[in-house]
C-alpha cells in the first residue's frame, strides 16, 4: 500500500454521510448505555444483591467479586470480535451492527429481570454473569462495525473527525446512563433505588434498542465492503489471513488501547463508588461528578479526532498519553479531599487526556489494516486491548486500595499502562496517515 497524506478538500457533508454518522453515534450510544448501567450497578448494587456469600466473609471481597463480574465479560470480547469480524468481512458492516445491538439489548433487559440471591440463591449470580458475558460478546463486535462504517464513508482528510463519532457514543452512553440513574435516585430516593429502582435503567433499554435498530437499518452499506464484494472470488478466510499477514498490527492495536480503556473505566465505574464508600460523599454527588466527567469525555474525543486530521494520528495519541502519565498520580490529591468541586475537576481533567488518545482511534486502526481483514483486525485488537485495559481496572484499583491503603497507587497503575500504550503507538508508522482504504484492485 502507498500512503498519501492529503490536505482535506472543501467538503459539504452529504445526506448519506449524515445518516452514517447518526447511525454509528446513536447505536454506539445505546450499546454503551447498556454497558455502563451494569458498570454502575457493579459499583453500587450487585455486591449486596447478588454476591452474598462473598459479602458474608467481607464487604470488600464482595465488591471485588462484583467488579470481577464486570471484567469477566471482557474475556469474551475477542470471541465476539472474531464472530463479528467474520460476519463483517464476509457479509457486511451493517448487518453486524444490527445483530450486536439486538444481542446487547436482550442481555441488558435480562439483567433487569433476574431475581436477587435472597430469592433464588446461587442461580442469581450465575444468571447475571451469563448475561454479562452476552453483553461482552456483543460489545466485542459492536465497535469495529461502527468504526469502519464511519471511517470508510469519510472523505479523505476527515477520517479522524468522522471516526470520532462512534467514539463519542461511549461518553454519551455514560451520560445517558448516569443521568437516568441520577433521575431515578432523585425521584424515588436512595432506599427505593437500592430495593427496586436500579432495575428501571435496565428495562428502559428495550425502548432505546428499538430506536437504534430503526436508525441502523436505514444506513447504506460501507462502500469499501461493496467493492470487496465485487472482488469476492479472491478473498480467503479473514481470520486466517489476518494472523498470517497482520499479527504485529493486532498486537499494537491491543497495546495502544490498554491505558485509555483502563482510565476510562475508572471514570465509568470506580470513581463514583470510591467517592461514596471511601470518602463518605453522597451517591448523588458522585453521580453528578461522573455526569460532568462524561461531558468532558464527549467534547475532547471530537477535538482529538479533528486534531489527528490536522497534526497526525500518532502525534495526537502521544500528546494524550503523555498528559495521562503526568496527571495520573497528582489527580488523587484533588479526589481525596472529598470536596465535590475538586473531585469533579479531577475527573474532568482526566477526560482531557482521554480525548487525544481515543478520538483518533477509529481512523488509526482502519489505516493499520488492509480492507480484506480490516473488520477482524480492528475488532480483535480492540477486544484484546480491553481485556488488559478496562476489563479488570476497577477490580485492580479496589485491590490496590485494599492492599496499600494509598489511592495514589491506582494512579501509578494508570501511569504504567499509559507508558506501555505510548510506546506501542509510537511504533505505528506515521506514513499510514490517510492511506487508501479501498481494496487494492478497486483503486
């Protein structure tokens, strides 16, 4: 492949491009709403409602087990990525997006219907974990399809900005989930929320899934995939071909994502629980802080995607990870004050580091892989990175806090992960910026 860094020509966004961006954004937002309400329930609810045997031994152990139930689904993300990658590279990006959305919705509504441990005993945590695994399976295929639909429809010179739209679906999902939980808390009160109100966000997912399904079905198939279909006779099994030719890229993609995903899951789940349980803050205060952090996470990836079109993907990633290394430990001085303003500001500044190391991800990953294995490559790389990054980040944070008693040790863990990701992204050739994404024979 020959790389060509191009200056973005004047471009008026077409109706189809708007539909693509809306489809990737809305669908991804709904997917991650589902994911985040589980993460928040893991921090506040599941330890007492579903993991009682561990809770009888130690409240801290029960919380660690609850965080582990959050992380276990990440182990199944690569399997979801493999299946979705095969479908996406063989049968299309669009059908994969629809299927993953439905699977996530079924799992989420199911969690909201599972009786507690007090009602059905050991079957309760087993069912919750099984549904959580289904969430992880569908999430493993969701991101790759959304990323490619946005980037492969993008005009030259605007891939970073277009690719940032599925990225901001993550913070928008967090904002929506946090806002719903906060509203329910304010409406029915903390006691009723703990008793039954926590189920409402899970059950509301059925409405959101219907909206997302309608929007995604209306989006046209990726033009790159349509060209691949015309060249179908030369394609081999995508997964076998991927590891024969692009193993290095899969490993780099995984390592690049580790730090951003680990830090992101602290924002998603850990900080709210830490504020309540360790600092004595109210649940509404910490949820409000998480909500404001979600708005920061929404703004800065868009800026990061735009920056990557102007200054380069690798350079933008490097900026984000260097900032994360610098901020990871000092932020705990503000968090541990228990002051709501400083607590919120610390989280918001952390999201500033997440933007440059997240917004350009879709475009960077798409440019790292050839068209014939692109869906499989970016999905599997992303899924593996999420295992070593966010899968057990809240659990590791809880264990570090329990063992050391020092919150800054969590910051040191994030800083080490950021160093690893910084080295990995620095190994990506800058010459791939704006490389031709179409199948070679279609160029």
